[in-house]
């Protein structure tokens, strides 16, 4: 059973404070997704125990 109805992430530039990417996962976690950035900041991952989705940032 999902307790979330929708999940949406906005990634902001640390230089300008402007949004550089918006991510809305296709599948919902049961409670809340996990997120992380790659070491070089070029990728963003959203996931939960059974699925990870990798997004390349501009």
C-alpha cells in the first residue's frame, strides 16, 4: 500500500540558486524515495529497495 500520492524533486544550482532539473518518479516508494548525487554532480538517483532510476543532470 502506498502512503504517498505523488513525489517530485527539484535540483537547484549551487552557483545561481536556479532550478536545473525537475524529477517526478514514475513509480512511488511505499513511504519515501531515497536520493543521491554522483561524486561529480552530473547524475541524480532516485530509488527505493527494489528500483533505482538514474538521471543525468544538465
